[in-house]
C-alpha cells in the first residue's frame, strides 16, 4: 500500500505491547521499513483512537476527521478506504 499510495497518504506504523527487538523483526520481515514507525509503550496513543488490539487502522483526514477500523481489512478493503480518503 505504501508503494502505491505513499506519495498521497502519510503512513505511520504504531507498534505496542511488545519489546523493541520483536517489533524491529516484524518491520524487517514484512518489508514495511519504507515509512515511519513508532512505539506506543504504554498504550495511550492506541487508547486515544479506540484501538484495542492489532490489527487496527486509524485514518485521519486532512480536516481532522478520524475513523478507526478494528481488525483486518485485506488489500482490497484498505485500497478502497485509501482511495476514498484521497478523494475527500
């Protein structure tokens, strides 16, 4: 998704509830090191967006509108949501 939409959408990976080493391994193994990642050590950022577990996606529009999607979306679902976000 980042390769396809990275010039139109800002991607940030937000890991939490794990040690740094496994988080780094996940990023390397999944090949998602091309965009910014951060760690929510105490879960406060997750909580502020209503995220209770992984996977989850938080979409923030330019106007500040926030939508949290709890659970997997699949490639087609994520692509559809990103297209909608770009169009708005």
